C-alpha cells in the first residue's frame, strides 16, 4: 500500500469497526481505569474467558482507590483461574501509583503512563487511544499480523526489535480523528477476520489495500520463529485431610511462579530417592498416614513449563505443628483462598467423587 491510500484505508477500517465490533463490556466505557483493567486481563487470554472475570472484578473493585487498598489475597481470589498472576500484582501496584501520585486519575500521556508498574508500550497506547482518543500506537499480536500482511512486512515478529517497525507503521497510518476506532479496528480485524490460519480475506474491509492478499500469500505472514522448548516437571500432589475434616494447604513463595497462591502439598517425583513421597509428606508436615487413594493424573501447561501431576487423597492424624507457610483449613475457609488452576481441578474432582 505504501501509504498512498492512507485515507481510504483509514475510512474502510474505521467504518467496518463501527459497524461490526463485538459488544464487549469494556467498550461501554471511556473510563481509563476500566479500560486498563480489561487490557491487562486480555493479555494472553481469550475474550470469552475474560468477560465474566472483568464483570466480577469491576463489581468488586469499581475505582482505582478501592483496588489500591485491597489486600493481595482478595485480589488474587478475584483473579483466580485467569493465570499469569503477576499481571494482577503489577496492575495493583500501578493503580496504587495512580492513586498516590496522580490523585486517582490515570495519566493521559505516554511518558507518565509508561512509568506505571506493569504498563508497557502496548497497554499505554491502548489506554491512551481508547480512553483519551490520543493518536498513539497500540501494537499487539493481532495488529502485527494484520499489518505484516497489508504492508508485506517480512521481519520476524518474535524479535523484540521488530515491534518498533510496526509501531512506526501504525503512527504513519493512524486516523488522527478516530484513533480509538482505528486501533480497535486493527485489533478486531486480527481477532475476527485476519486470523493466523485461514484468514477470511473475502470478508476483509481492507483487502484491496493488502499487499499479501494481492500477491496471494497472506498465510505466509507474519514470520515468527518457534517458541522456546517447554520444560517438564513431575509432581505428586496430596489432598491431605485430618481427623477434624480440615485440609492441609501451603502458601507458595512471594516471588516467582504463582506467587502467594495456596496449594495442596506438592513433592517432585524422583525415582533415585530411597524414601517415598508419602513418607516425606508425613515427616515434613508432622502427620501419621492413615489411608491413601488415587485421584487424578493430568498435566498443566504454563508458557514455558509443563507440570505432570499424580494426585492423591491422604487421610492423616496430626502429630505436631505444620511448617511455616502451611496451615489446616475447613472447606468454608478454603473458599476465600486464591488457588491456582491445577489445585482447583483436583479439588473439584475430589468434591464430585468423595
């Protein structure tokens, strides 16, 4: 296209978006805080999955001030099941900065909003363009896919330096009168029409401007190198119940994967060890094993890590105090604790079967 048909491209994209956009809850507001929350939730998560979480979250934390003051455990409970929990912690940290430094008003310019915890170039541009109607780039995977095809950009989108090419392209093309609709239009087009495989080119409002379509090779773009190979870890997970009907949970460390979430005791499988993991469990948590029954065998996939899990229900008698960061909870108390998806899966199976 080489930008000579820029006005026609802008008009076709914006009019298509205004007509065809999905009815999503965060599109009913111009509140920058609410749009910020939605953009954080939508990172690496499907729209259909996010909608109920977003609605519950906004009901629980309707203003920056309320989120800023919320205990982390309450925040993580609301985020439970969405994954990538560092997103929630960074969001709260950034919101606290807004409350403390900007009187609760999300900054309306890139230099200031970019200083907030967890706000990268994409989130900054999305909030600025959607909430404040600023002509700012907001480049995500959908945008890179659309523009790689429209402009025939052959650089590897997996390389961080490539994003600058797309940011510059957006700033060249953006409709300065309708930056919100333009940016959202690019994202929506990538989500609904210009998909990774089998793009629906005949439904595309900008196909006449698309170089890859005109050359007959849209599916060959964008260029993206393969992800890093995932690492596999193997665990025994124990749903431990004492004679009082309470269940043993331990809190994960405050840094790293699933930080500060509660889980059933997990012990890595190691065939070289002479002791069994059940005996290690008994020693570590000061319990006497009474009975044992197999629950689920399953795997849980993180971005660069796979947990292979064998889970068991273990009946025990308490012999002593539990270690630090672990405790016994009733079923009612467990409802208030944030637990990662693998734990929820086993817990749901246990409740249904036992």
